C-alpha cells in the first residue's frame, strides 16, 4: 500500500458522475433507498483518496510531531507541516506562518475573540456582527464583550436575505474594533461581499474576521484580495476529517497577539520565574494536535485542487439554480433566503408541515437534509420561523439528487393533505 495520488482526468470539463464514484458513502442504501446526501453544510463526505491517506498515516507514519529526533517523528512533522503550505496556496496567504492550525471554525473564532479581543478591546469599543451569523461567530464575541465592556452591534438583513449595507456603513465608527462576518450564510445561502465589507471596515480602522466555514469548501478564496485580517474554516466541511480547522491571520497582527492556550509546543523557554513563547504560528498551537486530521486536510485540499475550485463553484451554482427552479414549483413551499448571490444552500419552510416532520419523513426515503435552526437562531427569528429544512449541496451531488428531493417533498406533503 502506498500513499494515494489524486489525479482526475479533466479533458476540458470535469466528469462529475465519475467523481461521485470517489465517495463510497454515496453508493449505500439508507432505509431501503439509495442515499441522497444533502447535508453538506453540516459536514461533507470524504473521498476514498482522503480516507486512504488517513489510513496510511495511521498504519505507517504515526508519531508525535515537532518533538522527536527519530525518523518517524520527523516524517510525521514534515507531512503535517506540508498542510500549512498547501493551505497557504489554497487561500493565497502571503506567508505559511499566517496559517494557524485549530480544531475548526469555532475554535478559530474563539482564538481571535480571546487573544485579539483581550489585547485590543476596552470599555465602550464596538464589535460589528450581522444578523445572519452562525452561533460560532456570535457567542465568542459576546463572551469577550462581557469581559472587556465592549458592545456588540448587529447589521440587519433584508427580506431577501442580503445584508443591509447602508446600515452597516452607519454602524461603522471610530469605536469599531472588529467586524466579524459570515462569508456564505449556512442558513440562507447568501454570499456576502467580503471584500467590500473589509474595505469599509478598514477605512474606519477596524479589523475584519471572515467566517469562511461555508465558503472555503465551495469557491476560490484569496485572502490577499479580500484583504481581511482573519479568515476561518473547518476541514470536515471540505472533504477532510473532523477535529481540524484553520485560522488565517495577517502575520503582523498575529505577531502582536498573545497566546490563547498554554502548554507544550507553544513555548520557547519555561521556568517558574518566567515563560517565553514560541513564534507565530506555533505560539497558538499548544499540545499534541490532531496530526492525522491535519495531514488529512492536506490530502483533501489536493483532492479539491485536482478538480479545481472554479469547476466546483460552477458545478454547485448550476445545481443550486436547478434546485431553486424545481423547488419553486412545489405548492406551499416558501424559501427562506432568496439572495441573488447565493451558494450551495437552499432553505425552505411549509406553513402546514413542521421542518422536523419534513426531515424525518425525507429520511425514510433515504434523503438526508438538515432541519432546525442551523445554529443561527437570530436569523430564523428575523424571518419569524422556528426552523427550516435545508438542502446543502456539494459538487458530488447531481440533478437526480434534487429530483429525488422534490419527489420526497411531494411524498411528505401527501401525509398532510
Ligand atoms: N460558521 C459557519 C458559517 C458554519 O456553517 C459552521 C458550522 O456549521 C461553523 C461556523 C462552525 O463550524 P465548526 O462546527 O466546524 O467549528
């Protein structure tokens, strides 16, 4: 057994039917029906190439990183550190030191809120969030605001699910220290104008964090072009393993920030009198990390690159457009989120059918969707709904998956007529 090379023949256009074969999970039956997996926003599936890479690591390469003088430890360190370079290229960061390993988007945002926040926020300072944030980009800011006396301001969202950019401009002030915004909404599918948001914040002297949990898996990301100060995402939403994620930060800002967690690996020298810290990025990475998951993310990025993020984005836009077109003909279905700029997510409700009934009955037909508040309660409250049904797509989905969803919805409706 050897490490698996990812190579997909492109021949002009990508053969997505063939790519689907890379995902063994998709070929199984669930509740007596072929699985239709439309819960990619929660977690995407893993191609065999990435699963094999993890398997190879566990069988032949496992050792702790950054510590051992022996060959296996050095090999594990090299493979693990290679992911940093791959992510640097994937999001076009200037330096590999700007890539910090975390356990996921939630952890990345907590790191920034705690470290940047404790350094820069004081009583009366303002943090701008939007009404469509995931709880991961709300609660850490509330916690640091409580500790520092900072105040949270919220950008409203209009009826289509777009940010009110005029309101945003009016919220920006000298006191604004941080603007933290979701790139693609996991509840609505709205793609927010990250670059414009960043430019405006910078004109006011505020730093910007973009929550890219739902954008990095679906489109080309260029952090230098966006010019954001921080960008976050999770491996498990982009064909990689759970328990691993990325915080990108501009080096000069990270260098100033204090460590967030203490322990092994993040230190330079330790004594009871004084401890000094390692350099960026290692000062933020205490303890033994999820090594396999880090190598797995590198493999996932190779896999995505072998298809091409532009191809992935094009394919998913086509699927979303097809899905919207088919679903809007379903009697009684109301979309929650109808932005012109949307990606990968279709959220909807029926007045007469609770989302959890919809999800449960769809599951009986082998169709996996997410129902509930999607960890975004404020935006659901904004639309006066307690829950939606969310179909979230990936490039390995097909038009047939959407047809099955529509048939499934008609089947569910028949119980309520
Ligand atoms: N932000 C967004 C937009 C998300 O969709 C999610 C997960 O659904 C998160 C943050 C949290 O990601 P994780 O649970 O991987 O930390």
